[in-house]
C-alpha cells in the first residue's frame, strides 16, 4: 500500500512539474496526433424511416501545421451503426474528414489553443440490410466543419475537446429501386488527448 502511495505521489508531482515547464509555441512544422472518445448523433427524420442511434467509440486524427496558424488534418472514427425504426434493417457507416484548420493563437505559447476547421467528408456505408431485402447506399461526399480546443499540459501533450458536423446525404436503393436519399448530417462531439512533436 505504501508503495502505491509513493508511486501515485511521484506521478502527480511529475505531472505538475511537466505542466510548470515553459511551453513550446504551436507553430509551423509541428505534427500532431489526436485520439479519444466521441459520441455521434445523426439526423433521424430523413424520410427514410431511419433512426440514427447515438453511439460512442474511438476517434482519431493526424495533422501537420504548414504555417504558424494553419494545419491540415485527416480524421476518422470507428464504424457506427444506424437502425430502422421498426428494427428490420440497419447499416454501418465510417466517416473520414480532410480538414483545413485555423489556430488563431498559433505561433504563441498560449496554453489554451482553440481552432476551427472546414473541409470535406467522405462516409463509407457497409452491412446494409432492409426488411430482408437487398439494400445499397452509395458512399457520400460532403462538407464538414469543426470547432476544437487544446488545453496544453506541457510542450508535447494537451487535453483536447471538439465538435464536428458533416453533410451526409447518399443515394439509396432497395432491390435496385431508388428510395428517398439517406440523410444523416451527424454531429460528433468528443474529448481526448493531443500529442505534438
């Protein structure tokens, strides 16, 4: 028990010491990795009889700052599923975003680093089924936007929070016949960590 207390005290002291170090400014040439947990809330009143379940899972991204205030990032989450209201069908979806991000405090050593992003969303659909019939949902391409913030712990690590929106609308066929487009327009909210090097 004493060893656990000593180890805990050492970890806390080390974390505080790292947090007290002078922070390196966000700037050109930085590469960053983000990972954490996200919750996806999709549109359910799309005229297709779909209910988009709120689901939680892993979200991650990798990015590069090509300017003190500008970065490009590639983002994704694990697959999320959507069910029909009557429970007789579902499908899975995996979004990938390519974003241009703006950091208004980039180039400074500010410990709070907000950012905003805009870009393109690609959503891949799989495992489609509907009422025991053949169903096909085309992959979707649309706009995406985000707001986020990093709260720096030291020169490499930060706590991250974000909210993203994507315009997801895809042609849908059941037994080869066109039906109403599938519109999800998911909002994704998440939190995790950022590692910058």
